[in-house]
C-alpha cells in the first residue's frame, strides 16, 4: 500500500495537472501515516516505520503536485 501513491504522483507531474484530486483525502492519509510512523519508531518496529515513511513520501509528492498544478 505504501507504493500505491507513486503512480498518482507520477501522473500529476507528467501531465502537469491534477483534476479530480481531493487534497482532504491525502491530508487524512498523511495524518494516519505520520501516526503509524510515530508508533513504529516508539515501539522499535522498524518495518512499520520504514513502510509508512515510504507512504508518507508518496502522499507528500501527490500533495506537492496538487498545490503546484491546481
């Protein structure tokens, strides 16, 4: 699931537009990812921390693309 945001980010940056993207959804996903990242670090569960770090980067790329091309 952590890699699922990258195709969307790639599409946004390739086409330089972000029609029908809901930033609210991605902010919620970002919030959830950060919570899981904190949980993983706090409990030394580095598999969780690494996988959610990858997801957070993907969500941030989508949000950056949204704000650049909206």
